């Protein structure tokens, strides 16, 4: 059951914009272009519905982008505590990515 899907999309866009800002700051042009491509996905009309499998792939891409951003943050961390905080987030996102990948695999068999 979904609640407030527009809010979920809005939060994802905000996260992508934060990552884009960071990519610009560190002058990572390849990552910046990747994030811009992901943001273009959100330009589709709000009334357009995606299949469950498409939504899973979008979630998978979103998690990968967050992981990429966290890896950059780990390398730029100024303290061990800061690095550990980012590494914990990476662990959580890796588990989420495995779960989404499992759902994608299951959906593709249907």
C-alpha cells in the first residue's frame, strides 16, 4: 500500500539534488551527468504510472546513486567518527539494494 507517492518522489528528487550539488562541489563530471540523467526520469508527468518492475529499477538506481555519494563522502571524511557514520549508511543501503534486486529478479520471472 502506498501513501503519498508524490511525497516519496519529492524526497527522492531532493536527495538527487543534494548529491548533484556535492558532485558539482567535488567536480566529478561523470557522476554529475549520471545524476542529471536520473533527475530527468522524474520529469515524466505525475499522472503517468510506472509498472512495479520499473519502480523497482528506479529504486535500485536511486540506491546506487546514494551509495556512490556516500563513497565520495567516506573518502572526504575528516574524522574516523564521520567515516564510520558514512560506512554504517553504506551497510544499510547495501542491504536495501540486495532486497530490491531480489524483488526485481522475482518480478522478472512473473
